[in-house]
C-alpha cells in the first residue's frame, strides 16, 4: 500500500511532521522530487531534527529513498547522514541511480541568475541550492545522474561535455571568473569519491524495481512530496515556483511506481491553518499594512522562518480557492490541518473564502499568476478560540478542542469535501489529534 503526503499550499505546511506521525505504519519513506531546498523539521522525544534532503522517516528507523525525480547534492546527503550518526542514529538511506546530481556549478549559476532577476518581476526567491539549473540540465539531456558517479568513464564523459558549456555561460554571458566549480579534473575527483562511498554503503538502487519489490513483499510505502501545490511548476503560481512537481501525480513519475499503484492508495493533503511562504509573487490574503503587527505575531508564534534559508516568511489568512485548486489537482482522500494552536488567542480568524475578479466571484485560482494577482479576497470571519493545552487536547481527542476551532476545521472539511485525518495542535508529533490513520483505511 502507498500513502502520498502532499503540501496543499506554498510549502512549509508541516509535511515532515505528518510523515513522521503516520510513518510508524510505513516501512519505506520516499522523496519523489525536489532537492536540498526542501527543509522539513521532525521532533522526536523533544529532540529536533532539521533535514533538507534525507527523507523524514529516516530518523525513526525507516528506509528512506530519494527517488529518480529528486536532484541530489551528495555533499548535503552525506553531511546529513553523518550528522544523524553523530546523534546516535543509523539512517538507512537509498538513492535512485536515475536521480540527477547537483554539481557546484549549478549552485554558482543559480545564485548569479537570481541576482540578475532581482531587479525584475521574475525573481522566484530561490534558495540558491542549484535546484533549478540541475533540472534545466536534466531536461536539456546534459545532466549527471547518480548512476554516472558509479562509473568513472561515464562520469568523465558527462563532465567533459557539460562543464565547458557552463564555464562559457558563466564567463562570457555573466562575466564571471571561473574557478574549481568549473574544472573538469577537480569535479571528476570529488564526485568519483562520492560515487565510491555510495557504492561502498550499498545506497544506490533502481528505485522503481526496489519499491515495487518492497510493496510485493507486503511492505507499506509512504511517498513524500517537497514544497507545495502552488509551487508546482505546472500547477503553481508560475514563475514564482519550484522547478519540479510536488503534486501527487508526480509521485508515480518520480519513483518509478505506476500511477495505478499510487492511485489505489491514499493522498493526504497537508494544510496550514493560515498561509505562509518564502519568496516573491502575489499573495491575495497576505497580512500587510495595518495588519503587519498581526502578521508578526503569527510569524513569531508559528516560527515562520525558512528551514533552509532562515528568511522570515510572509504570512496571510487561509486561502480557500488555493485549497480547492490543490484538492482537485491532487485528489486528496484526507487532510492534515496543522498549527491550530498558533491562531489560538486571537479575537477573530479570517479565511479567504473566494475571490472577486472583474466583478465576478470565483472559487478557485485563475490559471495565470498575473490574474491571481488581480484577485481581491472575499473574507469570511470566524470567532477566535481560546488558548488550550496541546498535550491535553491530543490526549482527550477532537471534542477537547475549543468549539470555535472545531467550527473552523469543519468549515475546511466541508469546503474541500474531505475529512481531516489529523489535526496539529502543537509542534510535537504527540501534540496531534489523530482521527484516522491512512494506512488503516
């Protein structure tokens, strides 16, 4: 059986915590896209683990797999594995031979391209980790894959083809002074060594075959998306998006499992009880101007700073048209609604129920980002709920939530026609009201 975990908004919804919550029933946890730009935080017994590449389940003894849809920085991968080992863990991490490799020149080019865009409306606010340039090389058929690192002859051939192009781009177009990041010999030695370690530790797999065999043996597999639906390069607020597909459909493409295998399982959409994002672009329900003090309060209460970048996140009210779009694009079978505790204590809570666009009320996101930016939110106002003890609510269950918070949850369920499987009432995994485990459906 498979369970796919998808962000329903603009990332930072708490997907890592949901993977951790339901991961006890999983034998394998798989990342199917993205790279080390995708920060997720897992809290275990009061200890906090901040990961950007290793799948969340690895901290609980599950097999973690980076699928072929991922782009992998081997340096980050081994730094995270080594850090977990220093903390007494023994993570079992596999990486798809078909996954593409982030090289140093990708990071250099990512940074300089964002710098060039910074004075325009095209700045996507990337993490500068080389994600976009690596996916560009993948599409351009000049990428280096994990499997190439295992074969020195192939690795050198790939580098001798790609690196001169990248050096010329950096020097002739951007006027840079190329260093070791663009040196074939230096890159070959460094990445051959990464390949040797991958082989020595038995980390490389043919992901589709490996996962199909695990499922055939009766194992349960959790598929973990990075970022969120509105950051999807096809279904998101282009061009302020990531360079891959966080939506559930890519769980098949990014792992090698068939769509019928993924489609027969559960798809859980993770919803933050308000809205946040790192990066530029429109945000109709954003709290600005006279509401900036409220935005700062929510930001501080919710720890709204990027896991990877540390940048303060923009904050807004929940956006229902965005969620309706996500529910359709992903086919959610269940929801996990997080951060209900962050909004506790407010006198009132607003929700962007719909948009006004050219005198018409619409209930989903327009197809183009420019039209989305023209939308004015139509708000519904809910009574706020009092502060509560997260541990007590988690122990006693749904009815222990304040009535106003339950009304808010049921509104979201009704609007999306999808039941909430879990409600996050505090930062820890144990501070969650679990109403249904998707692996037990």
